């Protein structure tokens, strides 16, 4: 229950970071238009603010960590179980490789 709540909180935080990035992009467009109308040469930063980037990275880490922790225990892969159940003669028998209409028939 705790981990699922953590997943939801992380997703909300990630959506908030995405919304903040979209708002910042819109703000940059408005500032760029105002700077161009003032006829002044001012540099407008093109990168996202550091707090938005940090929020997005922490949110991703929290969501992924909670999902992995909530997934439960993995089952062991037991490859020898298949080999123990089948007789040895079936391992060399590969019907998918049988070819009945090959070009060797034309050479006769």
C-alpha cells in the first residue's frame, strides 16, 4: 500500500514537472517577443531551470524504485526442468528444419 502511494505521488510530481517545463517554454516565447520588440540584444536562456530538471529526475527515480520494489519476488528460471521431462532423442529432432521441396530433387 505504501509503495503504490509512493508511485502515485511520484507520477503527480512528474506531471507537475512536465507542466512546469511547458509553462517555462511558453514564458520564454513571451520574453523573446518582448526582447525583440525592445530592439535590445539580450540573451534569453534556452535551458530549463535546474529545479524543474531535478524535480523530473527525482520523480522518475522515485516512480521506478517504487515500481520495482512493489513488483514482488521473481521466479527462478529452471532450465533443467524441461530437459529432465523430455527424453534425449527429442533434442535432435527439429521438425521445423525439415525441407521436402529442396533443389536437390531437380538434380536427379
